[in-house]
């Protein structure tokens, strides 16, 4: 089986977890991305915005909402991976205001996705995948999609069996 790429965005710092603000040393989506890497030996790529996002949760929600409302494409750090060597690409991200962070859209729009298999997971605090799957489909025209994996952020570190089942359903494990 050819190697899989997991490209993920995640933000450490203050986040809203089960009703409380918690300072995360590692972001929830990063935790899940690393679990997938360990399970299937995938390559990992972190999608990072060039600008520094606030560590404060409330400030972050304001910045994220502005980016979404203006349909922004925040600049992301280079170099970007060459995806031609991967048949399957897993996109991972938090749910920000009902969909993926706009920096993930910046990443997606760098590529021609025809012929690729694209799967996505999202960590969230109650909204699940939101509209991220339909947004993903719009950004990755020509790809083949499969059902995404929503994981509650507070359960990221204990999500092993959920991840394993999803990878098995998709023939990746
Ligand atoms: C800017 C911002 C917006 C968010 N919007 C939502 C939302 O609309 N729905 C939801 O369920 N969770 C929302 N959350 C919570 C995150 O999706 C959740 O904490 C996620 O696990 C964070 O992932 P990360 O640690 O990988 O960045 C939001 C968090 C932030 C910082």
C-alpha cells in the first residue's frame, strides 16, 4: 500500500474544553494526527499559518471569525509537501466556527486533487464536522471522498479505538 500523508492544522494554547478554558500543551488535532501516524506509518505535515495566532481563546475566536467572514486565505509556512507521491491524503483540523480554519483552505488550494483519495478528521467541542466536509469537497475537486471522523477535543487522547475503526473502514489499517 502506498504511503499516506496526514496534513493537519492544530493550535496549542488556551482552548475551550468541556466548558472550561484549558491550556493545551499540544493541540487536540495534533494528538489525533500523531496517533494516525503511529498506527499506519503515515507521513505527517503540519499546516502552519505564517502569522502567530493568539494563545488567548476569546481573542482567537474573534480573529478566526474575521478570517471566515472575509473568506481569508492566511499565508501558510513553506515548504509544502509534494502530494504526487500519495494516493491518500488525510486532512485534520479543529472545527472553527463550524468549519475548518481558513489556513487549511489556503493549503488545499495549492494542489490539483484529481485522482486522490481524501479523508478528513476534525476535533470539536460539540459541532462535529460542521460544514467542513462540504467545504473540503468544494476545495478538492476531482478527489474521491469518504466519511469524515469527528472527535470531541477533550477525548482526543483516548480516541484510539475510534481512529482504528475509521482507518479500518477506509482500508488503511
Ligand atoms: C477559534 C475557535 C473556534 C471554535 N469554534 C468551534 C465550533 O464552532 N464548534 C465546536 O464544536 N468547537 C469549536 N471550537 C473548539 C475546537 O474545535 C476544539 O477545541 C478543537 O479540539 C481544537 O483543536 P486544536 O487543539 O487541534 O486546535 C473552536 C475553537 C476555537 C479556538
